[in-house]
């Protein structure tokens, strides 16, 4: 008998998250969608009117302190979860001369600490269930810090390091860890950029690539586009006396 997968997407009201929701619905997933104002988001309400038995909207602000109630609610909707997908993101362009500590803290809360806090509270549920998968949406910028982008990439790099560290521990518990490192996607966040974004993708294209990667459950990383990802991986492997000369030329 066909078993529909149950997924909780945190950060699914716009951009990549919303487009991925649409793809998952067409592939018969049961979805819980969270954002700060999920229950009043018109795009999500429209989808729910079409897919009445497949969508549950749950408000959640990843910057709050405690998620016990939301996790309990999300877990009970479909009597467990197959996948927890962390897609929440905040982005500001900041070089050292225009550094804003409040914005940096906000990005750390959303891009890193939100995932860590939810992870801490949701782990016992998956342990008791005995199986599951965690998917975290990161960024190719986690590979190497680039000028003007460190405030965003630093928490992404921290989340990448954490995912690498806990993957073996989760595997023992029959929980698969999967990360997504993608390049520039045309969204309200990247609209803040004043520079040329190589291999800029649409949210629809990025969501399709993510969905395809999700089908390979045993693979740790989903990374795209290939050229930009390869460049940043090579940059990270080079001696600093070479790589830092290259990044200086980007200023």
C-alpha cells in the first residue's frame, strides 16, 4: 500500500519554500507548513483550499525561545513525521564598514540558532519513532567566506559544520541528515544584492532540483548549480595565500 510521506517545512510561505510545497503536493506528500504568519498567508490559504487533506498551517517564529507546543502540534497532525525540513532564512548585505550587529544577530538567530533550538526539542520525538530524516537548507556560501557576505555565510557555515558533526550520530538512531547547498535564487532576499549574481536561478528551478535531490535519501548533500559550487569548493581547497588573493579581487 502506498504510504504518503509526512513533512514539516519551516519557512514555506514564499520563494523556494513555497515552490517546493507545490511540488510536494503534486507528489502526494502530507505537509505542515510553518512561517511567522502561515495561517494568514494568502498563497498558502489558496493551496489549502485545493489540497484540503494535505496541508496544515502552523504559525512559528524561529526567533522565539521555546517550540514545545508547536513541535507537539506538528507531530500530532499526521501522527508523526517522516521529514523535518528547515528552510527559514534571513539575509542582509553587510561589509565590515557597514556592519550592523543587530542584523547580524538576527541572521544568526534565523539561519543557525533556530535550527539548533528546534533540533534540540524535536530529537526525542524522532528517537521514539525510530526513524526519520532531517533536511536543512544552507548555501554554497558556506564553503568559503566572500567579501561583503560574511554576515550571511558565517551562520550557514556553522550549520554546515554542525550537520557534518551530527550526521554519524543521527545515522545510528536511524535518522538521515541531508543538507542543501545552493547558489543564487531570485527571491525577495537576493533582490537586495547590487552585484551580478552568477547562474541566478528561479525559485521554481531551485525547488525542482531540491525535490530531485530529496529522492536520493542516502546522499548527505544536494548541491547546485555545478559551476558555482565547483568554484567555491576549489577555493576552499586552495592555500590561503592563493584563495584570499582571489577573493580580494572581488571587491
